[in-house]
C-alpha cells in the first residue's frame, strides 16, 4: 500500500480525504481539479494506464486533418503547458500515476489493486472516495483481417498519431467501416487531405440513431458531392492484406474496395469491466448506473464520463451518449460530491454537434422514429432557411427539422445541417427542451436579431410556426418520404410547382403529374386545377407552397398539401 | 369613402372582415400576410405614407457600408421580387396604398381619415379591425445648425441612400452624435469604408442602457484601436456650416470637430401621435399600450412593432425596445387575432445583438445597474474565453458578463462582445431567461460541443460556475472598477500576478504593489506573502487567479480576492 507525505507540511495527515480517480482524461482530471479547489488538504491520486493524460480526445480528427500541427497541442492548457505528471503535481497538487492499470476494486477494504505497467508490480491503494472515469472502448467487430497493419480505431492519441503517419506516408484510398460520429469526423479529415474515401455502413443510412432518414439522406448527398462513396445496408465480410501484412482490400457482401488504410468505427461501449467485477450495477446499455449525484450503488464510489449511462431528460429513461462536454460536467459534479457537496447532474437532452467539411451538423432531443417508439405522436417540419438575412453577404443556407409532440405541443427534438450556422439553433433547442418548452414558447423566445446573425424571425421560430399551423389544421404538409412513395406508386394526383418560370426551367420533378403555375398568377388560374383531385404543391423551401395551399383551399379545394421543406430539402433524385 | 370590388368574384362582399393596417414595414405586411393565410376572404388594406414598403430597415448600415450593393436588395423577397404594390396585390391579395398618410382615427364610426399625398386628397376608409404599425421616429435634438445639408438621421431607405451618396461624393470626416445602437452600427459602416469617425455621446459611456460600464469600456477600447475617436460626457452645442450650407464643423462643450457629414442618432421614440389623438392609452415611455393579444384599449384596434411598449418578462414592467424581430413577431400575432384567433405575445427579455467591424456584441435581460435599481442583489462575473477549443484554428476570443440574482439564483442578464461567437451565447441566455433558469440550470444545459464550436464546458457555463463559486463563498472576485478605485486610492494591499514569467514580461500592472509568483511555484512560495495583508490576485482570464486564491486561502490567509475577468477584461490603462 502506498502512503504519501503531505506536500505542504511534510507530515502524514491521517484525516485527509483520500480520493482515488481511475482515468486521466476529461472526467478524472476535472474531478481532481474541482476537489482540490474545495478541499486544499485532500489527498488526490489519478491513475491511468496510458502515459498521456487530460488530452483533448475530441480534437483528434483535426489533428488527423492537419489543422492542428502538433499532437502536443491537444495535451496543452490554453497557455501551452503540457498537462503531464509534474503539471498536475505543481499546479494542482494532484498525484498522477501513469502507466498504472487498476485491476481490482476491493470495496470492503476500500482499496484498489493496481499494476504498475512500467515495472510490472502490483500494489494496493486506499481510498475514501473512488471515482471511476474509465471511459469507453471501441467495438471491434469480428471481421477476418481486422488485425492487419493500417487497420485503425480512433480511441486515443496513439491511434491518431498512427493514422496521421500513415497518411503522411501517402495512403490515399481509405475505407471507413461505420458511418457514425467518429466515422464521419474522420471522413471529413481524410477528404480535406485529398483522400478517396469509402464509407461502409451495415444499417440503411449514415448516422443511424443520430439523424432522421431524410436529414441523413441530405448529408449523404452533400458527401457524395464531395467525392465520398457511401455504401449503406452493406456488410464488411473480410479485410485482405498484401504480403507485408498491410491492408489491401475490403470485401463486403456486395463489393470489393481497394484500401490503403481502414478506420473501424462501429461504435463505442462503456468501459465498465472493473465496475462490474466489483458488483457495481450496470444499465441496459452496459454503462455504470449512477444516481443524480453520480454515485454508484456503492456510496463511496462515483462514476462519470463515457463509462456511465445518463438520464435522458425528455424520456426519463437512461441513454448512452458519450460526450466530452458531459464528461467534463460530470467531473465537476463529482469533485463537489467527494468533498462534501451535494451537487446534482440532472441529465442530458442528447445533444450532438459536429463539423464535416463545410457542413455544420447537429441534433438534440429525440428523433422522429425514437419519439414514435416511445409512444409520442410526433408532428414534424423540415425547413430550409438562410442562416441570416438573405441580403447579407455572409448568408449561408441550412436545413432544420423540428419534432414536436402533438398532444402536449412540447418540443421533442431538433436536427440541423448545412453550411449555415446550425449549432446556435441546436443550442437554443437544447435549452428550450431542458425547460419543457412548447412549440409556442419557441416562437416567443426573444432571440438576438441583426442581419448578420439571423432572419427577423429565426428559422427555428419559423419551423415552430409551421408546426403550429399544422396542429391548427392550417398547413398540410407531406414529407419527402411520403411523396416519394406516392410518386413511385403511380398515385393519381397533381404535383403543382408554384415557383417562377426561371426557377422551374432550371430544375423540377420529371413527372407527368407536374403542373406549373407560379404563385403570383395562381389566383387567376385556379380554374385550371381540378377540384376533385389531390394536389401536392411544392416550391423551393415550402413557403410559397404553403401560401398556395391556403389560396387553393380558400376556393373550396379539399385535398391540398405542400411538400415539407420543398426542393431544397428533397433528398432524392427528381 | 372607398369601396372595393372583391378581386376573386367581382362582387362586393359586405360580410368580409375589413382590415386596415397603418404602416408598411415589418409588422404591417406581416400581419397582412398572416391574416390573408387564415382568412382568404378578408379585405386587407395597408396604408403607408412612403413609397417603399416592407423593406429591411435593419439592413441599412450594410447598404451604407457597401456590403449590399443595391438598395433594392433590401426591398426584395429572398427570390429577388421587389415587394411593391403589385407584389402585394398578386401574391398576397393585399391592397397597398402608398403615399397615403393616416391623419385621424374615428373610433366611433370605425373609419380612418387618410390623405393621398400624391393628389392631396382626403378620404375615409372603414375598418372592422385597425392595426397601428406606425413605427418609431428619431429624436431630433434642438441643436443649432441641425438643418444644415449633410446632417442625417437614419430612419428610412431615403436617408440611407442620401448617406451613401454623400460617402460616394467623398465625405471622409464624419461625426456621429449619439453612441447608441444606430450610432455604432453606422460607425462600423463608415470605418469599413475608410472614414475618420468621431462619436460624441452626452452620457458617460457608449451604448448606455445596453452595456454595463466595463463592457462598454472594452468596446470603446476596441473602437479606439480601429481609429474611432470617442468623446463621452460631451455635449454638442452647435453645428456649423460653410457658405453652401453644407456641414463643416461640430462644436461641443469641449471640442471642435471637423465634419463633412453628421449622423444624428440620439434615440428613437414610438410614433404614437395618431393613437394618442384617438384617445388610445400610451405608456410611460410614450409607446402605445397593448395587452398580451396586442390589443389597445379599443378592442378593434391592435398595435405592434416599434410604436408599442413591450412587457419585460424579467421585471414584469413595460419597456421600450424597438426591434425588427419583435415587430415581425407582433405582425403574426396580430394577423391571428384580427381573424378570430387568440394568440398571445408574452413579452421580451430585451435581447439586442449587433456587429461592429469584427466584433460581435449582444445583451439580453437586465444590466447590473438596472437590476440594482429594481431591487435585485446582482452577483456578476466577467469571463474572457475562447469561443471554441483553444487548439482549433478557428478559435476567437470573446468576453461574457453574466448577471444573477443572489436571492433566487436566477439569471437576470448577460452581455457579450468580441471577435468570437457571441450571439449563440446570448440566444442561449435569452432562452434560459425566458424559462426563469437559475445559474445551476445554465450549467446543466446539454449544449452542443465539438472543438470548432465551443469549449467542452462552454463559456456561459463557466461563467455560471464562477457565480456559483461566488455564491458559495469559494470564489471571491473584485470587479475592474473596484480594483481601479483601490489602486487610485493608494490602498495598502498586494497585487499578485500569478502568470508565467513570459506573460508577465509582456504586460502587467505598473504598480509598486505588484508581486510576481507564477501559479506553478505558488505552493512553494506562500511564505513570501504576508498573512495580514489584503491580496488581490490576477492573471490573464482569472482562471489561475481563482485557483491561486483557493491555494492561498488553504494556507489560512483570510483576505484574498481575484480580479474578475483578469487582464483580458481590464478596460483601463495598466
């Protein structure tokens, strides 16, 4: 068992609160720093099996891209000080034991057994409070050839360095297995470096569980435009190598793809082995279960970061959304509670944002399918919009999808993507959702308006108004998926394009059901439309189509709808 | 009295809801468009004394700057269609009477008397519902010479055109009277065009009532760096012209300033003359009083936009904050309510954002002094922060001030400025304030995090944590103003700089009370500090200074504080 001298007084202080933290990234160092600020006498130890601590894991794709030159930048404070063992010692009075693996928690004796990997020695360390900040590990699928050289997972800085080195050696053809968050972030980095990227995803869309199908399809279109090959509903069966053991080819159930490097990014799982072996309770997703104080079922053991499940504030059900932001918040809450505080972490709304090439992408809350699965009756709207006044030179487009519960009119979720400012809207939605905002509340928020920042009524308020119109029976939308089905089923209806002649000439549906009447002359030409037929109106964004719906209905037509999101949000071929 | 044929049927429909709207910008057209969508049969007329309707007034500074080439862009829909009388007729079936001034409201007979300014003819128009969207007018101070040529106010597109023409004729020396929102927005436009700008403000800071003194001082420093001359607590007494009647010079109570053009921007007042003469109730600020349905004390008359006062959701007291966003929201609410709806406009939180050169500036809620005046005990924090991960190449700095009520711990207001992304934070705060969020709620919001968008714990959550630390007695801050007073009073205390040697060498207080001990060696050098003296610690941002405060207090020191916001938020000379 280790004993330590108090750094301040040179005397062993038996009354000191012995805090032991397993895990040296995000939650762990944050908890240590917070605990130190509250309790100057606490005896704080961080254990990590690696040699690099407290680095910015979320920055790895930018290091791979080359936007960040030196990997050390991810390990430095904003002042350029590397957060190594001596930094923690001097600046924080926190002991860090690197290359030290925790192998057992002995809850009865309140000790953990650790192995010093440098000298292969086993020791026990006493704790009063133990913090599990063990993070997550990537899932390794059982694919033949996955052990070949230049097949990587992006789990830590060592992986990031290896990937970048392989790029610098000239690898150009890259296959990414898995179209989740890490897969797409690294995809963006590779494309920026001029690589030829293929993504293989076993499910039927990119970012499953993160974006709804239409939004995922829109992002897919963007990536295809940038030269990315995206194969969905496709399973990797084998990875082949060359004579030197380097990867050469990915074999799927439908294709063979040349590959000089492979990134395996099929998901991460909470690292909860130690907790499980110690009899701590895990949740359905395998994460450590904690209460609102981030306490496990052992009151002396806390857990936070990527190894725990979090309460979803909308559903009241646990979810697993490992995020650097949550991990840091956890660290602070734990730091409070292991030093006598009573701070809560109420839960998450499941906010995820990321940048891929020039697109900003984000979501918060529930997706449409998830909402349906949970018994909600979601009513949705897809709205393409400029991110600021259309006449301002900095204007960029984006598309937002809003999901609202018809019964309570509460906002369930939102998703956005595009070159425009998406994240601001996601943050507003995350804030609104946290407070149980209704769609009317969203309209009423006094958001900042000036031409470089938003439209006078911001896109999310517009989207909320569209949903209110739908709830009130004023607006009748049809989703892109529904329209696609109707077109393919050869239903008998009228597809009414109400844009200007110039716009129509550029691009419209190639379908014999299309009628063209620009909105400006619609009132005069209503007699051209048959009253008995279903009419589906579209325009660029759905603004004019909605207006046309109201005009046509005003003349007694009964079956009139507009295409949600218009052609700008139409993700299929025309 | 005018009568109109129904455009649809050619028959006079006596049952139609006759809606008359006075004012053709923002609220008016919005109310008309919304009313039309709900009631296809309504008879809708907009009256405006000008010739240009539904233009984007907020875009005028960008037109002056030249970012927007053609003034028509401010009058077009996103599709490039000019919103003129025939646009309203064809697309909206709304009659617009331009060059028509409403001169009297006859509430008993439900008619308004209007004057056709083109042919100087007076007529009456019947209404069922009347909407006052008369906007605001700029205050014209009684200054000798204010009628000279090239003295402008920026009230409408005509003014904007005249100002830009004067610039294009070569005017370079410009004096702006009034450092409010319009004064600063035009200042930015002029500086971008290479003009030499002087701002004269009668009060003791720029943006009085909008930014707190420290924040205003920081923005003043930025503008001075950009070559703007800012004269506060200074009164313009006279404007002098040359022989041709062009402005030549501004005389103040302290200076004489050459001027080839003058912008008078000392504030705007609600245009409520018509309402007042008709016996409608006005508020203390001269705006029309409306209930939550935006109805005046005459149930058939509604009012919205810059001519009304709005309920402040924090104080429960009316305020006058004319904003294009609010005006558009009003229009929609009124459009609902004049067609049988019951839609509310609950109120505002007083959000204002604007861009000046490369700085983003914004506020929402109450300022510190306003909060004190209302009986709150505000507790504040000034936090300089990168707007995203410090290692990401797109990172830019900004400074946020957060104002919280000590008793309820509710957020009262926030202010931000800098090159970094300020508006996103202001929007989040505006949303949080709307829902009565406490400072702990703010910390808990699941904001989107990825390195290009924010730090893992966003700056506003950091600021909220600092305030929680202050409330809990952990953090003890001193504001820049308080420290400045102490320095000037020659108080006996220690000014402790805990930055690195390299930082200290670049810039620190020039004061004999300064002691230098970098944070990393502070624990070893505590004996250098006298226990009986007051110690005020500073660093770059206050992060290390707070940590130092905790270390020093841990050794039994009693009177230790840190400088709020550090040197980055220090607005005075060192």
